[in-house]
């Protein structure tokens, strides 16, 4: 029986959440499920189907968790140039018989506190929600607001993220404002969250004196096609630039197939996929250059 053909995606996400929780618990690994169904159950977003399971783990336990999931048939998706390697914060897994991915995060962009300290802070305030008949560890409501806000704020040129952010602001109860601000300070997330904190009226609450990190500037500029490759070329040493350029222009067949499982695997189909990527990249180059310039000025 092909699971991908018999499970609705929403069912797959809930069952994959339970699977990851079971695997982690069996190995004694604390994990926190972020965004997704948990945020919906907390009333922080509309009830829409998630595409994947997002789980946060302590950085030193990441490889062990990945190996445990590999042992159950989950395989890693290649990153390509979606994210410059130094800014990788999660690893994405897929399974041929599941119609959802698993994103295993070792940290979360916008939280500048050391990842192990950030995890301990979030774990300290955790709560539990029932999903697929398991008690699943999720962030506190203030922490969940921070996760949702950071997820939206790094791509506010996307109409969907704009809608989700606006909806989040409408759903945040005023009694949570101080807790959100204080937790933002503890996680060193106040710079990235400045728009949210201003909306919450943070005047007179804990000081926000952190500078915007280079990573956050990159992430808020990396959504135009070609941006990640340009940054990778700019930041790689000269001896590595030809290899970086070649990998960006001619990604592997495995990368193309895993990014689009329905791709035509013939020579003509793969060539068409390359041409389509080149077209999007060339069309996005002027915008990518402007994004990089503006982010570095910021």
C-alpha cells in the first residue's frame, strides 16, 4: 500500500509528528515541535494544511536524530543554494512513501542567543498538546508567537507571509505582550522582531539594543531568485568560486529530482528543468543585486 496515495497531507503531518516524537522519546532526546499544527491548536494561525513537520532539537543531538530517522527510511533533501551553507539551520528529510517532509532544526533564524541556551529557554516553558493520540511538546504561547512572527518577517515580500503576519497580530492577546517582549530579550531576538515589538507597544519594556545580524539581513534578502548563488560567490574564496558557480548552474540530477519528484527524468526533461532554472535566475538577477546591496547597507 502506498502511504502517499492513502493519507491526506494533514493526516500525514500529524502522524509524522507522532513518529518523530516516538523516535526521539525512545532515544531520550528532547524535541520541541514548532509552527504547524501546534500553532493552529493555539489559535495563532488559520487552520490550513502544513507541508511538513518542524521540530527543534539541541544542536549536539542533531546528527543522532537524523541517523535515527535515516534508519526508518527518511532521506535528506539537498539544500542547493536556497541557503548559504554558513547559515544552515535545519535539515530536511523526505520519505518516498510519505507526502510530507520533516524539517529538523538545530536553531531558529532571528534568535541570536546560542542555540543550546535558546533551546533550554524554550524547553523550560514548553507545554503539551495532543496530536495523533500522543502528548507532543510544543512552545509556550509567547514562544509560539515569536516563532510565527520570525517565520513571516523574513519573507514579507511574499503575500502569504504578509497575510499570516497580519492574522497573527490580530490573534495575539494583549495579556501576552509583556511575556513576548521579555522572552524576545532572553532569546536575543529583539532586532529581528522589531516590527512585532513596535506593534505590541513595547515602550517602557526591556531594552532592545542588539544589532541586526548579518544572517538576518541575508535571510530577509534571499528570496529573489539568484540571491543565494550571488552571495555564495561573493563570500567563497577565489579558488572555490568556479566550483560554486558550476554547482549553482548545473545542480545534480538528484537535486533536481528531489526538488521536483514529478520531473521528467529523460535528457530532454532534465535539460528543460535546467533551462527553467536559468530563466528564473537571470530574470531575478537585478532584483537579487538590489536586495544584497540594500541588506548590506542595513
